[in-house]
C-alpha cells in the first residue's frame, strides 16, 4: 500500500491502470473484512452504477478502532485542542475512543436509531463530534453532518431531504471570541421537521437551552445509562456510510452519498500515501468535520491508518494570529493540512507570531479547498516549512471522497500552484466544450475522470437522476468535476477553478443560485444576480447585483443592504453573505431572458474595458448603468 519512491509511484500508477481490480483488491486486503467480497468492481458511467467490493462485509469502526486495540490501544487517536488555549485539552487513546464510541452507539440505539436510519449531527469541533460520527457508523446509521455555520433553514432542508430521525447537537459552540447557540438554531430548524423524534444535547457552553419533554435528552445523562459493550453492525461494502450536502450550480444543495467499503479503502490509502504518514506522528488537519476534508482526513483516513489526529475547536486568528503555530509547537505536529484562505489571512499579519514558535517538528505541509496562489505557496514553504517540508497541494471534492490529484509528499517533485499528478487509480482527462478529449501536454480544458475509484460518490440522496444529470450527462461516459484545468508541458495538472456557477469562498462551496434565491426572499428585492470576483483572502468574494422595489426617495440604501445580508444569513448562513451589493435598475439579459453572467463577472472583477459582444442584449443600456455604479 505504501509508495516510497517516484519509481514506486510510477509502478503503482501503471499497475492501477492496467489492472485496477487487482491493484485495489491488494490494497483492500490490508483491512479487516468480516466476509471477503465476491467482485472487486462493477461499473458504468451512464446510469451511473458503481459498486466496489460487492458482497464484502465489514464495519468501518472495526477498522478504525477495534483492530488497533491490541497493537496501539494506548496510543493517542485524537488530541483535542480547545478554542481557548487557557482551557485544558484532551487526549483520547484508541482504547478510550473505542469505549466512548461504543457508549455513544448504545445511546443512539436506546433512542430508537437502527441500521439505515439517518442522523443529523450539528456540533462544535469537540471529540464528541468525532465520537458521534463513529457511533453512527458503528450501528450502521447514516450520518449527515451539517457545518455549525449553517442556518436553521439550511439544517431543516437537509434534515427533511434525508428524513433524519434524530439530531445530535450541543447547547452552544465557541469559535474565537464568539459563542454560537447551536441548540436554539436546531430548535428553530425542527419546527419544520416532522421526521425528527429525538434530540441529543451535549453540554459545551452552558448556554441556557429549551429542553422539550419527550424529544430532547442530555448526552451526559444518556451516557450514564449504557454500557461500553456494543458489537459493530455488519455492513455490506455498498451500504451507505454517510450523506454530506454540497452546493451545485442549481437549486438546493444535494446529498452526496458515500458507502462503507470503497470510501474506507480510498480515504486510508490516500491519507497514508499523500502525507507519507509515519508511525507515531501527529497529523493536524485544520478543516471542520462539517466538510468532506474533516470526514476523510480528521476522522476516517487517519483512524483507519492508526494515526494520531489533532482536532482543533477554534479559529486561526484567536486569541491571536499565532494560534496554529502555537498548536504545532505545543503538540509537536508533524503534518499540517490547511486551506489557502487561512494561509493568506495569516500572511497579512507578518512573521512575528510565526517566529516565536518552534515549528521544527513539521515534516509535511498540505493545502486543500481552492487553488493556492504562488505568493501563498511560497510563504507557506519559506516561513512555515522553512524550505524543508514538501507541500502537497491536494485537489479533490466532496464527491470524490478522497484526494485525486496531488503530489506524494517527498516523492513527487512539486511545482508551486500545481496539484501535480493523479494518484494511482485516478484517470483524469481534459475535454473541450464538445466533449472531445484533449490529448497531449500543454493544453487546458474541463476536468473529467474516465474510470471509477473506490471513494467516488454512488448517488445523490433520494434522487439518482440528479446525480446522473449533474455529473455524468455533460460528457457521456465521463465523470465531470465542474473544474477547469491545465496540463502543462510536464504533464502536471493545475486546477484553475470552477467552470460552473459554483463559488469557492474561503474554501467553502456556494452556489450562485442558492445565494440569489436567498436574496430574493427579502421583501424589497425584485430580482438579483450573483457572481464571484477575486478576493485577496477569501479567494473569491460574492458580488450581488440587486434590483430593489421602487423605494421612497428618503430610503436608506445601507439599511436595505444590511437587511439583505441578514436575510441571506437566515436562509443559508453567515458564510454566504455577499461582500458587495450593488443596486441596479436592470440586469443584462438576452432576448430569451438569460442573464449574461459573463458581463456581470467582468464588471465585478473591475475589468470593464472589454465586455465582449453586448449586441444580443435586450437592453444594452443597462450595462452602462451597471458599469457606472460598480463597487
Ligand atoms: C476537498 C474539497 C471542491 C472544489 C473543487 C475545486 C476546489 C479543492 C483544490 C481546489 C484547486 C485544490 N478545490 N481543492 N482547487 N486546488 N487543491 O474542498 O471539497 O468542498 O467539495 O470543494 O474545491 O474547485 O471542485 P469541496
């Protein structure tokens, strides 16, 4: 399973292309299966129908926990660093984690949850979050983690789509100097969620909460009622492990579905190889478990490999901008995996808070979530890695389950801003608008995959046709990623960003249509159009063009803007708030009524010199008005 040299990488890659089934079967054999699979792979990208390790029986928590008990029971599995450095942290060994997962699993059972039931998890970044996730997996319940920054409405939409039976939450969450009343947000959400029978509430902030008789129970009290004995449920390799909602170019977020066997093999294989994790190292992924990065590289990948995973509750800039470096120093972190937006925000504070920490434990640095610009790459390399730590720029998606294109740390020669080469088993192709494959090097196009890998999504929850439409219909026979990509003269890949109407704001995926729908819910708004524009720290910022109702002459435009922001916060969550709102009287539309986003994007970027052909517009004059009022 382990690649050590570039020759080994090339050999593994070759093997994975020539004989994918043998290649993945050999890797899968390193895990613990209750029953072996009957068939390694069955697939077509038309329906689509993808099945890995069919007939194989396993439980992912036996692989992440039980099988380590004999060899590393006393080794730390999770090191927890709280939001406030003055608060005591916590270390859970594999034995302790195993016990707590079993207890929580029994609590779920006691509250009526069984195999196949959906459980929504809305929690702060505390060990209980990882424990809740694993407890679901232990009994075969399907978890749907919702990031703590989403609104009540977003939670309700996700709960209803998956028909969740139970919610696990906390009274509140600490994030920097803020306190977020999680339970009260859940209460608002549940007004419209008849499928939810029970809510388990953990105590974190001691914020007063309403506890509804018959529905809400305290986690601490429940845990006292159960034993630590909970045999793992036997799962089929293709049983659903979790749903994770993500934004696309149209409509509401969709529930990406991952299954037990393939996801486990892929998360573990990529973790081990990309980061070159060595026994007893400490791995620190700064993502939130509410995103796929946290699922695969805080919880499942590291634990499946018997690693020590550091879980951080807070933010990089509180109490000061040295918080990450403080954690690296304190816990002697060996591998740091973070996002370009965090690097860019910390760069702005200078080096004082970097240089007063010992970062010599670091061996490998990772980047994920959005393209990393050259300046951030070099700052990371020079000041954090001191030019002695390889940087792995890892490209992947919620849908891919694990990393697809990335250097293997210390093995693949890196090149700033390039995700470099596909991992073994990954077969990227670039296609032009007509779906024709663009071969050779020194070319660019839309990034697709022509062969399945074990960690890929199987469907979108409750709507398989949507999965086909979204990912497999643009280019028949291919999985379309939604990203544009360049392959340079050396065959190295550089992801250039989304080619659809999906924004990437601070590494968070947000659909323009979602933000427009939210803005349009404000009473004063007639219509809106949302585009992205380059933002120094966030990567992309959100620019909204809004047509407001006829307003009295003395109206306060700033107040209306604030109301719109409040509306978006309510409907989606604070992460989707526009950075700029420009009031306009019309939008550039074609005669068929389509908004010409290309023009709006250019204006938002501040590039109004060449707007291209505007003659097909219904009313070309609106363009001048918008240009004149641009922010
Ligand atoms: C893992 C994750 C996926 C989208 C993806 C792409 C962008 C992620 C990247 C990157 C350039 C990288 N993206 N990693 N772009 N270089 N190393 O972020 O999943 O939240 O689903 O976002 O993020 O545009 O399509 P997700």
